[in-house]
C-alpha cells in the first residue's frame, strides 16, 4: 500500500451497533464512525438485508438505462430533508459531489471564480482541493487563481468579493469538520444567503460531514432556516457504502451530457442509501442526535482538562492541553474508544446517530481516565 495513512495497530473485523471488534474479540466503542460515515450504526439489520437482497438481484448497470431505485431515493431524500423541489444527482463521494456542484454553478452563471472560507475542507480531487484551505495537499497541477479564501464569519469580506460579480459560487460547510468543528453563526449564514441572491451568486452548502441528521436537523444549515441553491452530501448517506449526491434547485437547467458518472447511483448504492433514510425516519434518529448530543455537550463541558467544547448534535469538538494525538492513542489502545482529531489539540466526536446515553457514559469515563493519565 502507498503509505499515506498513519495507522493504529488495530484492525476491526466486525461491527455491531456502536461497537467494532478485532479478530481477538476485543470490543471498541466507536465514537468517530469512520469520519462520520456510520450514520445508523454498524451492520444494522435493515441495512444488511437491503444490501444483501439487492446484490442478489442486480448490483450495477450503467446510467444509460432506467433505474427506479434512483427515483425512489430522490423522492425519499427530498421529503425527509425538506428540499422538496430540488432534484438529485448521484455520485460516489463528497469530493465528487462538490466538484459537480461547482460545475453546475459555473455553467449556470457563466462565471469562473469561487469564494471559500479559511479552514475549509471540501475534498481532495482537483477542483475540491482547490477550494480546500490546505496548500500542503494542493499540488502545483491543481493550483489556480480562481479561488479566494476569506475568514469564516467575515461578512464584510464576503460582500467586498461578491460585489465584483465574478464569482459563480460561494461554498461553505454547514459546520467545518476538519477545521475542528467550527460552527458558522446563524446570522452569518442568513446574511450570506441574502448577499448571494443580491449578486447572482450560487450558494453551495457542503453537508458531506455535517448532514444526514448529525446536528439535530437533517442538514446543519437548516438551523439558520435558509435554503441553498446546491447541497452536497456523502459520508453518512450510505453508512459505509460509497455514495454521494447533489441536491440541485429547480432554477438550474440540465442538458444531456452536462454531468456524468459511471458508478454514481448504481443499484447497490441506492439500496444502501434508501435503507439509511428509512432507518433514520423510522427510528427518529435526527431527534435522537439532538437529544443525546445536547447531553453529551453538557457533560463534556464539566470535565476538567477539557476546554472550548463546541458543536451541534452529534458533531462535537473540544480541546485538550496535551497533543490530542496522544490522548486519542491512549483512548484506542488502552480504553478501546475510537475518536477523531483535528489540529494539534482538538478531539472530534462523531458517533452513529443511534448512540444512547449508556454509550455516552462509557465514552466520557474513558475520556476522564485518558486525560487523568496525562496529568499524573
């Protein structure tokens, strides 16, 4: 393998609910969900049944033929998400979703520039990495002069740039994940929606990590009661099966060949994604994320050695005094709890939406011990 991933010496071979297990049977509490991918828990029975039954019928055929599973998924997603008039384009990943959203915006406006925000992460493919605020992963081939970054929350900077009317789109995460759980103010998002409309600029909401009920609303930006022109999603959409999508407002015109994908929206992906939406709705997981997340935020703020607790629902970040990588390593290897990191001192928690208070208690006890061990 090309060695680009720093690895823990742990190999999960089985998952069940909010836990994964290694070959020796050791149980690990999963409070990271593989980067917020595991939305309805590991190996949910309805998910397993849907994928198994579908692959036994047909797993794939091209987008040159009808696939009623796509339409069913689109109808369910529009209903559950509240985006009833938007249309759906299916892809394979969050980066691909963002690439296509930008392309749609550029086709529609005839403009070529994109405005993004400091700390942004939108993916690693050619266009997505260009609107990602990390020069280290942006190769010389990818770099252009078509993207401007402004500070998150700086409305004056946004107004100044968009007044030029050279931007096809503004792209912003519902909550910045890789940047360490940075939550844009509702008032800022509302003003951003207003200024994009005034300047004929498309508003792209990247909900790849923050969407699918994770924050206690279906999409994080819905806390601000706004509607975007384009909404991108992936991660929790397939609970581990690769799928992404773009919700596209009705004022965008489609034409044959405008967008395309080989694997996007295949039968197996649609079956996986449909089962996820069905479970989210039937088990009321969006409200569960809000309820359990509120309690998790409250309890985290009371733990000595933790500071700057932030987030919404089950998308939470906080800071520790020593390097977070050391705390996280102890959590995995000694206390058998998976968490995520961001920067030097930030830990991220992104458990499945099925998480219960007993799981929270288990996580917090392990966290107290891991932090205590650093101080003594």
